[in-house]
C-alpha cells in the first residue's frame, strides 16, 4: 500500500500532547511522498524529544484509510537531549 491515499494520525500521550501545544512544535508530514507506511518501533524526533511508535490502529473514515500511530512518551529515559 502506498501512503498517497492514506491519512496518518499521530496520537501522543496526554503530557506530550500538552507539551506539543504549549511549545508550538510543528509536526511535519513525516511520511508524505513515501511508499512505505510507518512500522512498530520506528522513532520520530520532534523539538528535541524522541517518540517510538508503540501501536498502530487501522481505521476507515468512510472515504479513506486512516492509520493511527500511538506514540510512547517523549521523556528520555536518561538526561540525553536530542535538541
């Protein structure tokens, strides 16, 4: 399946969703133009935080497939900064 007709939605943990809103981090369309959809364990970096895809849920909104990606916490396990 190509991602051309696929809508990908990122689902952040509550604390990280608040952080995204508070800091104004822009979430880019990571998979725009790619022919491979994201997989479990893929890592995203946003605003100096790292998120791991922990679950994928396929849905259909009536017109297009939707892939919801549930992300792990963006808090590093150590004091490492990716910024």
